[in-house]
C-alpha cells in the first residue's frame, strides 16, 4: 500500500486559469493541465528566486519531491509553448 500523500502548502491562487496562443480558437487547441502544486513550485523558483531547499520547505515537502514537481511543471510549460497548446491551471 502506498504512503498517504502529504498536504502541501500552496499560497498561490490564480485568478486566470487559462493561457492560449493568440489568434487560435480554444476549440482547435489541445490543453495541457498544470496543477496549482506545479504552479506554486514554478512561482517559488522563478518569481521568488528561492533555492530548492527553501522552496521545498515553504511547500512542506522534501527536496526530491519538490524537484519532481518543478520538473513536471517545466515539461508541461515547454510542451505548451513549443507545440502551441493551451495551458489550463487546475486545482488538485
């Protein structure tokens, strides 16, 4: 049986939950779903300029878990930018 998931601290509550390429109707776009957890990890690293150890502590998670969350965010954001997909931020 897997270990229960820890409750992570997320202090980012986005008002805007969709981003899409300009000039392309939503119905024609594929959607990449980014969790609020991934957005928080991305925000702490790139907006607040925190190092991995500090950011992991703020999110109440281990450094390795924080790194996996951040890498997942990088991959999804890159996929959306390179392939012209919409990004939807979902609450987990």
